[in-house]
C-alpha cells in the first residue's frame, strides 16, 4: 500500500490533489506568490476546495530564471509558511526543496513529505536527513544522462533516485515519482534542470502521452500547472494558462497520473472528476 504522508495513493485510490503555495517572490507564476498574511487564507480555501496535500516552496526552481537564494532565506520563508498553514489546517504538508537544511527544519516542524526536484541528488546531505526522519518522498527525474530516448532516460534517472532512497531505508510504500515536466532544457540559469540536446517541448509532450510506461510500480505525480509547454501551445503567458492547465491535468490523469500538483485546486478537482467518470463509462462501453 502506497502512501504520501498519511494519505493512500496510487492503484485503486482516488486521484489526489496537491495544492501549491509559493512563498517565493521570484516564482515564474506571479499570481501564485503568497506572502505571510495570505498563506493561512489560501490554505483554508484549498482545503475547502478539496486538496489532499499542501506543497510549500520557498525558492523558485524554474530553469530559465536566476532564482538561487541563500539557504537561510529559503528556510525562513518555508518555516513561516508552514506555521501559517498549521494554524488553520491539519492537511499533510509537503516541502518543495532539494536542500537538506531546508528539509531538516521543515521536518522538525511537522512536515510529512519532501518533494525534491533533484531526486535526492543535488545535496549530498539530503540522504542523511531523510534517513533520520523517514518522510514520504516525491522523487523527480534529474541528473546527467546521455540517453536520448526521453522515456528511457527518465526511468534511468528515477532508478538512480530510488537507489538513494533505498540506501536511506525509505520504504517503497512511501515513494512517489515525478517525471519533471519543464525541467529538461538545453540551457538554464540555475542548477535545477537536466541538460538535454533534444527539443524540450517535444520531450514534455512525449512524456505526458506515455505516463503509464514510467511508473516503475510506483504512483506518479504530475505537475503541469501553467508550465511552459502550455504557453507554447496556446501562445499565452502564465496568467492566461488556466484552461490549458486544467485540460493537461485531466489528460495526465487519463494517461496514468495518480497525483496532480496544481495552483488551481477547485478547477482541477472538478476536471479530474469529470475525466475519470467519462473514462470509466467509455471503458464499460456505455
């Protein structure tokens, strides 16, 4: 039985929603940025809208932005946001970080999940932190690889992260995989992306069309909300990508995603409910 924090995920369980709270002013999607006095209200609303988890980030990792900040600043932002959420909600909290010091402080403050976009590879001290605290993990595909086929490459990178988690005594039942949509690029302005020679846009589309081949017997989390591929298809900036995001999320579920990480909890939950219902009816031949 797979769990993310206390919540059952994958297989016959309902598709879960992870609501994003950005405490990072440098984030690419400016509408999502929330300051201390706004976070508790947003957490309350997300819970009312049906989110299963809240994912807190204190530093943007968008590859095309120069967003690296001091670790102390990231810790300050994240802990302040955690406290604001905990004032109003008992939902499981995920911290979106690849830095061990941020993860450690967050886990000390009651966080259930570490969402590491580097798949435990960026910070060599992350392994010892997760080994001590034994959180649930979201492992993203990340790292150097000469493999050209995007699906083979992702499986290869994720298997490396799974080996790190195993060596830290983390149960496979507490692991979820993320194919890292938007994080494979030819160039970038920070270290939080995987360098590829092929077209990032085509790569993202291929991955989303073939999610079921990436599972490695573990649940899949997909984060496509307001991402660049949607902007490229629609020729729209992040504030105008809501409808594109919702459609992409619904299709990701039909293609095999078990968890959707999103800025738009209410809209996403509705879209997923309809997509799943129609899919079931189609399979029954009705």
